[in-house]
């Protein structure tokens, strides 16, 4: 395990390196950890992890490779999801990390703001998933699909909304988003599975929007953030947990939900 002193040292080193990077690049991704075997980033929403088939714009991997050299993809998160992304820096690290993901020896945790409520503190969602033949790029529940398991934990309740922690035990495409929708808890913002492209303050604050004035959304991307990733380091062979700070738009959303849709305490 990395002890507290080591953690503080590499955090200070990474912070110093971050300040040297161009502001435009820092807005797309920030460096969380770097050594000879791996690179870990906090990816902003709006940038793909790797190049997309139908979108030739720059990806996190392509941009980071310009700074750090060739990178090997270990896992990915959706373009409109923010949070922790890890890359390998050599073929052997790539092989060892891929093995961990394949054998489900990693731990991934996400924060999500969803519509609806769940009475229990924890829910295990075990629903097989498959590609939707009727719509390219979409995933749907299917009895003939691949095993897909997600643990949902209730963190904070609002009137009509909820902050949850989602821990996928398998790594299927769009897994958390589809599982949340399948159990009646769609992401608050999810163009593909939630039906809402953005969320506005006027949705929860009465008489907020003035006539004739265009309102900017509180958040206009998935209300999903990959908050932590735990792996065994491919060289040091010790467990490492990497955490990504919750981004500004996500924090602003939670602040307004607490203010206008907060529930009274039990005291």
C-alpha cells in the first residue's frame, strides 16, 4: 500500500506538473498520477477516452500521447461522463492491467444524480445487457445478453431526485446508465437513456426564469462521474486507489438540489 507520506509526496509532484500544463489542456483533463508504468487522469465531460468511429475530434488518449508518449488503453468511460481514466505506458503493464479488468479484480465507483427514489440503502442490479439491434450505439436489457451487475447505494435524497454511488462489478458498455433506467432511476441528464439533454435551475426554482432571457443549464452532460478506481499496480504489485475530484458543474447541481429540493432532517 502507498503510505500517507508517499501519497502526499506524489500529490505535490503532480500538482506542480499540472501548473506547467497549458490551461486549455487542463480544462480537458488533469493528471492524477504518473510513473513509468501508468498514467491516471481526471477526464472532463465532452472529450472521448479514445477516438470514436463517427467522431474524428481529439480524444484523451491522443492528446495525452502528445505530452507523454504512446499510451495503451486499459478501460474507458463515456464521452459525456467525467472522472478517473487509467492508461498503461508499456505492453507489459497493459497486459497485467487488462488481466485485472478481465478477472474483475478492480474496483470502480461512480457518483450519479438520478430521477426517482429508492427506499432501500443498497440495491443489487443483475440484468443482462445486449446491443440494441434497432438503434446503433444503444444498449438494452436482454435475457440473452451478457452478465451485467451493478451495486447502487443511496447517498442523499432530494424531492424527486437522488445522489447515489454506483459500483459496476462487470464492465459492459453504458452499464450504469442502462441499469439505472431499468430499475426506474434514470440519470437526471442522459440524452440516450434519460430523455433529458440538460437540467435547468428553473426546473426546481419557481419564477426563476425571466421572460425573454435565455437560461443556461446547470448541467448539460451525463450526471455521472467516475470518482475512484482501485487496481493492483502492475510493477509494485500493491493496491492503488485513484480518486477524481467532483467537477464544478456536478457540484453546482448538488448545491441547487440541496437548496431547493432538500428534504428536512430527521432531527
